[in-house]
């Protein structure tokens, strides 16, 4: 393309092409060049990196979209961010941030000149430098793209409650094969064009993944169009490989799409249309590794899977490859793109948006900048009155629901509750007194609290809930994900990636803290007696505990009031992943609110009111974490008081699981002195735990008293049965805890063998009772803490 | 509907309706009735179960499909199984198995008479009885449906390489919202109509989930049809609530669909058509809780979310509800359906298919019955020759790939390799010498080993890979899932459910053992230096270890020959989940093949050739598990030999991680005597572990020497850097291991402080080297075990 006319469109397209060439040059430069960044001298082997790492294949497409998005941002003064699903195309994101100047603002060493360009190239995928993927280190990103599947959910999460934001989201055709992405297209049924911003998906068909073609690139166009029409979009196709043609087509497509978004929003906001719109999307078909080497060693590269990573390998040792690389790099005509100092030429600098309109500097992509603290009510106002320990009964999550109702009411535009159709069944239904479930599909009179707008998002996809919430949090808002405990494993991998993101941001002062990701896991293992074995899995805690201690928090409030205290604490926190496990069934409330707050503040403590050791020198420590284990422990203490009144029992309750770890390993960890003061170093500890018992050993193995520790927990036994049979199946029941005490307190000796036998007999009797009557015996159902 | 004519179609439909009423009656009976199963007397409160558990809402739809599938099975002598995505409709599956007689064959106590019916009702969701969901206990099922999302992937897995099988798969509209299900529709691009059977998906739109409408039930029909046309299907819609009309329409729809399947298969098999067919599917729209109570307490129930579980609650205490229940149950006219003895009347019994044509007795749904052992080559034939320990170099997975090539060649119809586009990049590419990747989309000349038929299935969805493989294994075949280690977390939840399924089948003698689910995790944490932090996560092992010890096996072969031995062992095993972690990069081969086999057979052992303790009384034990940790450990031993020649070092290598557990906890566990003989009870143990270090503590906390154990592993540190920097970042490198030895062997004392300092200096020097040169220092890259 050469400039032979003053046609302003043509001139603009030439500039766009130049900008694209600059970004492509900078992308390839990052993959290959240690030095000679502007090719001011002939390329020599020592200019080449010793290890060639990076993904070229997707980069030109990312750059192509970037410059065209810049055009519409400027033309329309758009507030836009860019989610790059193919985040392994890290060089593209970095290249554009550098071109826009924001990279140098964040990292002044990487200046916008030749020296900076050389450092920019060298640092990429280089020890001590930056990762090869779009990463927290990349300005303008809220999405890593290392693990594929979540770009579109992140995009929608960013758009919710941001009515003036447009989120451009490029979806790679590889990523499009993942399950989470395949269902994320249905987010169209959860967008409110009045209060939410718009997502503009760009499905990028470059045809190949690592070695395989991409499914969506290999179906007839008619089928492809129907698929996206079926998902609720109006697709616009841009397809080709001639840059001059493609620039015009892409510009037209974006104008059409943004006109349509504007029309949709106007219709909804000014004209009151309640019809679900057909949102525009773009299907962009370009060659993989576009503008890169067409052939290498006689094999086709551009447009094939061979372009996925580094199209020319062995450049240092292969003069032919070196020459081909130089020819390829020079094809972008760097002399036209960068001035004598190595800066982008003025015309290119002028092409980029300015200030916060730059996608690499948009504050939505550094959500902590926009974070407003939640307006939170005093949780004490929702407390269950407790005059005597354990004499009040409450459904813990229902009590939290009352509190959440006020959170929702007081924060109508920056707090959302996500969950897979379980907000009511998890007994948070009070929120529906002040809000609705969001749904943009057809509404019927039989629907329950369903509306175009609301604070609760329910879809039977934990992936979507998690992805939406991540996008929402990363752009500076707050939320809660409530789920059945067992099925939160569905998002193990997403949790891992979010925790990794948070870990890295801790080292980036320019990334401001965001609200924590809060999980409320209810319908937990011990009360899935009705749903059976598939619904019983407390192992998410084990996944969580593998992540960096400074990121993760796990809370097991034993009752409604402690849940209130913990919930309030988590909503105030920043940059953590908080996991709260709480029951929804009627259960004793052990602590008055003041005591609950104090207990949660400590995170762990002796319950003197339940203990019989007079505050010192117990014969045995009964520890517990979780609501059902606490209940069984206290029922065991009740039995011990009756059966072995001389036994000095200490009850320790754990709310904050991290307290068990050594202080050197976790900021919440107890010192050995503190731990030993609670648990002793020489007395048997019977620990009734909510989850898999190994986790307690893992947390405490360094403690002096660890060899005295005996943990009961879920040992993967269960079926459809009664609640008490569930604890019996796993030897966590009160009678078995008494047997454990007898087995482990040496001073009791053989004289209590009859008591042990009585406990074993009770278990058999109660199991027989449930099998005859189909429910737990009344003495189990009606047990309360004695007073 | 009454019989007033001899019209055979009408008569058949009346019979079908009667059969459906029988199944509905039996479904509702299971939810409600303790006694009086045939309503031979008026319903009284004591006939009602004390706890009402179960899911009515989906059951009539499941039953409706069942009887219509029975019709076509008989009419066409079809070999068909039925996957019920809404597996929480357990009563429906059980009801039909009982009607067909197979339930009583498997469980003779549940006889096909009144007494059996009473037991059938009572046992459902009752302590000591059967789970509320379709479960391993349910004859005819390979799919639980407790955790939603996997039905369609299971269905396709069952169909692969079963050319004469038709897999009917009902997909609930709730499940359809999940990611795994949303992408599973694309399985159409991986079915070969010549060699594979057919899947007939039935999308069941009953409109509601627990409390919310289902997305696909609330989009315009045109949009819905486009969506499934876009997925590659030809949808047939059956919609309504009048049974008489619906029976005719469903029968016609099934005839159309099965005619079309037959036509497609004929075209492909006899006429050689290579076009990807548009497979038929059925969209069935019926009310939720169809035929159940229309209203309860003035609120609509049938056709709404209120029908999801138990439409009438409090039946025991509410005479109005009791009367309504009786009216509802009698609406099925049980007297017409069951004879004096309580058996289905003869006309209904005749309606069901016979023998193995019954879906509840089809051997494909009890795959162990059909399992043929793999024809496996001798792995020794592929061994890397090793004359001196560690002097040969090999890429472990490439060596395994040679072996797998022969497995593929020798087992052309019952072994598949699944993976998300990584078979070649994980260096198993030798299999492509004898097979191809399956793809039914458009093929291009640039494609690499892509064909309509093949043994390798690659799709960028770990969910699909896992679901397909599960379906394939559960129907009696064999396979291997190769994946990047970090991203196998994507299927944590699916693994959990499969492990739970296997655990339950262990207690069901009529379920025959199936081939193990084999994971090969490569591109592991230590060699994701190039992809960075998101690709580094060895935590799947922690998830696996929470499942029942009799089900799970974890292998960490340290080199190519041990990988061969482990791989061969896993392919011969049954009813396990085997996890193998192995590297793909060039690495030392430590053991000649005979020694490798012996070492793997023991699973753990002292490497005398690397030890310097003369077989007894070491000063320190260096233990290792995993290829990179083994390399660093041996390099540390090399350093110790040079720097501290008097130190008596023992090297213990662990292949089979379960050996570390106590024998009481895992069948592979070592006795304390054996463990102590390897690790000593009083010497420091420095354990270099592949994964998160806690796992080793969790496995060994009961051992006498546990307090001497110091574990190095991945502590969640990493980025894009060099391989050696990765181990340094996590303190797993040889120099740090030497420092650990110095810190923990008390006899060394302060006199070796200078050596410790030298190690620390080496680390700094090497880090600086990588940051300057972008690669590891030659002495690291070229290190070999001394001879």
C-alpha cells in the first residue's frame, strides 16, 4: 500500500496498516531479538535470543483487532477494554501497550525509544523479564489466557453494571472448543442493555490450534452463522488475507457493530424496549501467523498450525533462517514506523487514543483504581439472640441471607451474588425481598423473582458464575458466589488461575487491590444425605490450600452468628480468595453475637463453657471445625460428662483454618506457643473436621503435639440416607468420638471398656433405627446442649 | 384414552400410554410410599415415608422417552442404551428396570410382584436402600447424573467403535447450561458413521431447574433450531402436553430419527459417502412434573419449578395433601397396569424388549461384560539401552509413544488416546505412524494426520476428552488421556465423580470390572518454564488422593524405562484411576529395563548405585519422586560426594506414591518395618518431590521418622524462565538440597559452613547467568551422573 491520494479514508487505512505493521514488528521482535531492535544493522546470530519462546500465530490477529478498536475508540470516544482470549499471544498486548505509551508509564525502564525497545524485546520470555502470555504484568489486561476458556465470561463480568463500557473480547477458535467458552455465549440471556455495558465478541478463526484444525473453522459458513444466531447474536463476517481489503472490511464491521450496540442501548434506555436484542458479534477469519513466513524449509507455515509458536526455529545456527527472519522483520518497514530515536513516528502516536481511553490504560482493567468499599450494615443487627449456649436454633445461611438483603439494598450497582440456581435453596432467599434474578430470556407469570435487572445471577454453570464474578471483581466491584460444596470442584482450575493472578498482582504496586473472591459453600457434605454420594465432596479446601498462603482464607463458622461475623469480614477484605463453608439446615447457635465476633476475630479458641478442664490441664482435647463436627463434638462432650464425669475435657473450636498452620507459613498461623497452649503438647487431641481428615494433618504436622492428634472427617463414605447415618458412616458421630477418647486417654484404661461397648451398641441401634424408620431417632434429632 | 377400536396404531399407543402410566406410577410410588404399593386400600398416613426425597419433575419425561425407545428397539431390533442426563430422576430408571424384569434379575429380593414393589418403593432414598439418583446400583446405567454436564460426552464415548449401537441420550435443559454439555454437542465433528455407532440426543425442555427457568426453554423456537443446526444436527421438535397427541408425535419423531440414522450409516458404509452428516436430534418440550399435581395449595405445580422435587410435601400430616396424592396416584389406574400378584400385566410385559435388548440389561451398560484385554506388546522391546546409570538420554514420553504405537496397531477397535491437541507436543507422535486424529469436519491438505477415522481424539476441551473416555471405558473398552499436567484440574470434578462411581461398583458383584482410567500428565510443572506460572500446577495429585485408596494409583516414573514399565502396568489394570506424571524433555535414563521393571514392581527402593552408605546406616536419606526431582537429587549426591566424601548418603526413589502410605490405609502401602528400613527412624530425610510438598507429609505423618522429614517441592513460584531457574525458585535445586543436608545433618556442624555458603553463591551465580544469557549455564545443561 502506498499513499498516492488524499482520500481521507484511504489515508486512515494506510495509517492503520502502518500501526498494525508496527505492532506486528514489535511482536516478532519480542520473540526473536536480543539486540539490534530497529534493524539499523544487518541481523546477526548474536542479535537473536538463545531460546526462542512465544506464540506468533495469534499475534497478528490480536494486533489487527487492537488497531481497529483504537480507531473506533477515537472516532466515538468509547470507554473500551480488550479481553484477549488467546492470551498466549502476549507479545501483541505488550506491543500495543508500548505503542500507546502506557507500558513506559508503568515501567519507565522500558522507555518509548530505541533503548526501551531493546529492553522490551529482551525481557520477553526471558529470565527476570516478563511472562510469555498476557499476564497481570501486562497493562490493560484483566485476563491471562494461559488456561483457555474464560475470556467471554470475564468480558461479560466486566460489562455488568458498567453501562458506558464496551468490552471487546477476542475469542480464539481453540478456546472456543472449551466447555466454559461454549456456554459463555449464552451470556446474552443475562445482559441488561439498560444497566449493563456491551460485550463485542470477536471470534477469531485462524484455523489451527497447536497441531489440529479448530472445529469452528472447519464447518460450513452457513452452519457457523446459524450457531451464533442460535446463541442470540447477529454475526458479521470479516474474512480474508489481503490487508488492504481486510482493513476496510474490519473498519466497516466495527462501525456496524458499534452502531448496532448504540441502537440497542438507545432502544432499551430511551425507548424502553424490553425485547432481548440480538447483539452484534464479529467472526474474523484470517490466516494463522498472518504476515509471517509463508514457507519455511519448503513447508507451509503462514495459515497453518506450524505458525502456532515460533515459525523460524534455529535462527542462530541456520543462516537461511536468519536471512528469512530479517526479510520477514524488514517486511514491516520499521524505518517508516519508528523515528530516529526509536519512538513510534508522530502519525502513529497520534493514532492511538489518549489517556484513560487507551485500552492499555483504561482503569476498568486495573479495577482496584475504581473500587468503592461496600456500604455494609452492622452484622450484629441480624444476630440470633442466644441466651444460653446452643439453645437457639437457626439456619445459618438464612440468617446470612437477611444480612445480604441489606448489602444488596445498600449497594445497588456494585455487588452481585452468583450461583447455579441455588440462592433460594441455599436459603439466601431474603435477598429476593429487595432484588430479582437477572434474566433476559422470555419471562412467564410462573417465574419466581425473575426480571431484566437484579443483583442475583443464576445459571447452571459454575464456570459462568465464576467467570462472570472474576470479571466483575477484576473491574473493581464486589460479589459472592454461593454453591453446593461438592460442585465447586467444577471450577478448581478457574480458582487456581485466579489465585495465581492475585499472587502476581501482589508484586505489582501499580495494580490496586480488588475485592476478594468470596465463596459461600453450603449444602455441604454432611447434609447431602438426601442427594447422596455424588453430592458429597469437601475437597475444594485441599485445592485451595495449595495456593499461596497470602492469598487464601478458609472459614468454617460453627453457627449462624459466627457465619454473620465471617461473612461481614470477607466482604470487607481485599485481594484474597475467601472460602466459607456453612450449613443451611436448622442447627444450634452456640455463641451470642459478641462472643461470636470475638471468636471469629481470634479464629480459634477454647470454648470454656463447654470444657470441663477448668481452664487448665485437660485429659483430652476435643477439637472441631465445621458446623456438623462441632455439633457432634459437643454431643460427645455431653456424653462424656454423663459417662466419665471425672474426665477433664477441653473443647477447641476452629473457625479460621489457617490458624492451625505455623506462623512462618501463613500470616494467620499461630505461634507454637499459642498452638501448644490450646492443644497441649502431650494430651490426646480428637479433632472432628468438616473435610477430608488429611488436611488437618497437613496443617499441623510440625506442631509438637501432632503425634497425639487423631482426626475424624469425611472418608468418602456416603449414600442417600439420614444426616446422622452420614456421620456414623464416617466415624464422625458423637458415639465414635467418645470411643476415640476412650481409646486414646491412657488413664481411662480397661475400666471403661463397658462404656466403649455401649457406644458401639448405640451406633448399631441407631443405624437399625434409621433403616426401620427412614429417619434419625428422636433423641438424635432433638438433642440439645445441656444447661 | 379408552380402547374403542382395533386400529393397531391406536392400540399400540394405548399400550405405550399404559406402560408410561405404569412407569410414572412406580416413580411416584418410590418417592412417597412405604406400604400399600398397589393402593389396594385407601391411602393412610402410615403408608407414607417419613422423609420425602426424590425428584419427580424430570421423571415423567424420562419415562416417556423410555417407553418410546422401547417401541423402536422392538420394531427395529435395535441395540440401544439410554443415558439419562437428568440422573436425579432416579425413580424413572429404576421403575423401567423393574418393569422390564431386569431389576428383579439383578436384585432378586425386589421381585416383580406386590412384595417386590413394596420393597422397591421403600428402598428408594431410604437408609440401607438405594440412592435417589441414577447410580451404579441402577441396572442399565453408565451415567450417574448427580453432577450435571457429562451425559452427551458419555453417550458419544459409548458410541465410538460400536457401529451397531444407538445411544439415546436425554439432556435436561438444566444440564444444557453447563459448559461441558454446551461443547459436547460438537461431538458431531468426531463421529465416524462408518465405524462408530450413533448418538440420538433428546433435549428435554421442561422449562425449569430448581427455581429458575432453563435458558434453552426461554428462547424463540427459531433461535433454538438455529443453535442446533449450528451444532450440526437436524432437530425434530416434539412439543405439547396432551399425552395422546404426544405419543403419536414422539413415535413419529423417533421413527424419523432412526430412519435418518440408518440412512446416514448406509450412505457412509455402503455408498462411501464422506460428507459429515447432519445427525438427527429430538427437542422434546413437555411440562415439568407432567401428569403430576396441577396445583397444590392454590399454587401451580405441574409445568413449574415447584414440580422439581416432591410436589406434595407434608403428606403425612396434611389430609388434603394425602387425598391429593391418592388421587394423583390413582390417576394412573394401577389396577389396569398390575395384575393380582402385582406384576405388570401381560400386555405391558410383552411391550418391553427381551433379554439383552432391554436397555436395563444391555451389556454395553455393564461394560466389563464386554471387556477384552488389550493385546499388549512387551515393553522391554522399547526400552532405552542403559549401560551405565544415567548415561543414556531419552525423552520419556517419546519412548512411551513407540510402545503406544504398537498398542494402537494391535488394538484397532478398542483402544483410544484422548487429549486436548497435545499428543504430538507431548511427544507421543509415533502413534501417527499407524493411526490418525479423528476429525469429521472439513479436511485440508495442510492438516497433519487428520482423517475420518483414527485412534487419537483431540479437542481443546479436557471435559470432552474425559467424558468421551469415561463413556468408552464404561462400555468395556480401553484408553489413555494425555494432558498438560496443570490443566487436568479442569476435570477435577469429573475425576471425582468417576472415582465415586468406581468405588460404588466395587460393592456390586454384578458390575464387572472395567479398564482403568489412565491419565498421562506431561508438560509438567518443572518444564513449563516456557509457558509460565499459569501452566504450573501439580495439584491434581492432591485431588486424586482424597478418593478411596482402593481406586486411585499415582505413579511418578523417574525416566523413560520406568515410564514404559508403569504404562504397561496401567493398561493391564482394572477399575482404577491411574495417574502417571512423566516428562517429555531429554533426560537421563537411570535404569536398564530389567532394573526399571523391578523398581516399578516394588514401587519404591534404595538406589544402591547412587548411595554411599554401603547399604546400611546412612547419615542422611535423599528421597525423590518425579523425574526432575530425581535429577536434582542425583546431582546433589554428586556434589555431596565431591564436597563431603565422608558423608554416608542413601538415595531412595519413589515411583508409586501410594507406597508411602501405611499399609492399613492403602493396599500398596508399606508396613512400618519396610518404611523404616528404607527411610530409617532417626536420620534426616530430604525429600525432593514433584508436587506440592504437603502431600508427602500427608502420606507419611504416621511414620516413625516423619519428624526427620524435610520435603522440597513446588511452592507456587514460577514464571517464564529457564528450567533450572524453575527449580531454584522453589528451592528444589541440587545446591539447595545440599544446603538442606548441611542444615539437617547434625554431625556436619559448623565446619561445613563454607560449603553451604558456596552452594548459596552458586545459586546466585547461576541465576545471574540465566538472566544474562537467557538459558541455563552449560554445566547445568550438560551435567551427567559421574562414573
